[in-house]
């Protein structure tokens, strides 16, 4: 197979590239503009680490380019590809509030550019789109909660299913731009009969993740703790997320590609068995890092979901998908990787 991975130097993109390169019959093309540090105002390199890491794989071709640029996307697709895994995006909620036009151009227009290039060059391409739980916006907060000592829990609900409404609520610009791309991917399956899948992702983490306060909070909490940087918790710290290790996400991508399904829309996350609150994570950090971080609390951020736990029933049934990496093992792997690469932080 010929596989194009946009945003290929990011967490999900680089793990996807490595996974599919293990088959010597595959040709993997990675497209990335290496803008992550710039977007988040970081004065050191970040995803350049992954860019250089992928260089060692003989069947991976790296192309520096931007999904907003038609020529860059066309060059990456070439005469056609069998699969596009579209991970490229502006992933930060606060940065989308500061820079809504740039957020839209990357997440919405960039997605449309990728879809159109695939449709024109190779209509039989399978498209995988990395969407977000933020497409549900504040509708998630309508689920009744119970407050415990260190976390909130859903009251009588297993998790968020694909039936959750995406309309008539606040989202943040990021949630809107990701939903725009989400809908376009669905529409290209409907109107152009292309094979597409939308994966509405919960909190995805893993090795080679460069976390900042604005995005990638799991890695950021570990980095801040190890290197004595202050952590700001927005809210009371009882907010809960279900944790999805990157390799498990890519396993779902692969299962869909191999499946006979013509389209798919799936919520994907760690589920009830892999949840953690921010306060609970602080306790785990003391074990993982050998010390507690410096923490201060601030006001809740707009449209910040207090609890998000994925109902993965549809995905499990459709693709026979199951979680392989539990949250404690995954956090241990990420912590060890950050310790081994401290020069980047």
C-alpha cells in the first residue's frame, strides 16, 4: 500500500508512520510543516525529534509541506495513494480562541484540501480523519454528575456515544473547526462514495509526545514535574478524561482500513477502565517522577468538559477493537521516554 500521513511528525502521525512502515511492502509518505513549536510559542524544537526519528525507516518518505497548500498536498499524494491518515491539525483550544482564523484554515480548509486532492488523484483512497471529542462541546456537560473526593463521575451513564448531539451548544473555535472537517469527511463518503472513517478521539497520549500547557496536558504534567516547572489547573482538578494510548488508536485505524466497511463514525478513547482525574494524576506523578509538581489553580476555561468518558461499544462491535495498553502502563512508558530525552525539554 501507498499511505500518506499528514501531520506525520506529530504524536499520532509519527506512531502511524512507524506502524505501517513495519510492512516492507508499504510505502509511507509523511507530510508535515513542523509548526508545532511555533503555534504554542515554544522556543525549542519539538516534533522535529519525530521528523528525524522517521528518517531511519527506508520505506518512509518525508515531505515538508502544509495541508493548506494545494501544491504541497498534490506533491505528497503524487499519482495516488491507497490510504490517507489525516492527523494534521491545530490541536490547541486556547490557541484557537486567540487565533480563530488560523485554526479554521488548518483544521477545516486543510481537511478540505486533503479530501479534494485525494478525490481528484485517487478516488479509491481510504480516508482516516482524526476528529475530537470537542465536536460535542458543552452538550457533554448535560450528563448528570456526582462529585467525589478527587473526581467527578457520570451518574447512570456509561460514556459518550456517537448519538450525542453536536449542535446547539458552545464548542470553542477548535471544536467548530474540527467538526467542520468531521462533517466534510462524512460528506465525501456520502456524495462521492469514498471510503472514509471519522475517529472522534478522547485524550490520546504516548511516547514522543511534546506537551504544552495549551495542548497535550498528559505529557505537559510529566514534563513540568520532572523539570520543576509550575502547573496551572483550570478548575478544581476533579475533571476526568479517559486515556487512549497512541498505539491503540492506530490499531483501530488499521482494522478499519482492512475492513469491508464503506464508512465509519466512531468515538474512541480509553473507556471507563482507563480514566483519571487531574487530582488523581498528581498523585500518580509522585510515584512516576518521584516528586510532586508545583500546582496553582485558576478559573475554569470556556467549554472545558468536566468529564469525558468514551462509550466505545460501537467501535468494539464494528471492528472487534479492544484496548491493549492500560493507563498506568502507558503513563509509565511516556514518563520513561521523557526522562531518556530530557535535552528536548
